[in-house]
């Protein structure tokens, strides 16, 4: 099974249940799907590989 992750160009990310808490962030976000077993550290690395600072 997969889980959707929202991520922003600054490297921040959240799960769908946390999205409302991120309303202070820009509307410029992307969506990726990760395994339900992915750890926060794995998601950090994936998001870091997708964004350019």
C-alpha cells in the first residue's frame, strides 16, 4: 500500500492528516507516494532528492 506525502520546495513535508497544520506554507507543493512502511528518515531523503535549494 502507498501513502501520499505533500512536500514543499524548502524541503518540508507532511502526511495528509497533517496538511491542515501546514496552511501557513505556500500553495507551491508537490505530491509523492511512498510505501506505508517508509520511515520519516527515508521520506526526508526522498524529499531532499526532489527539491533544489
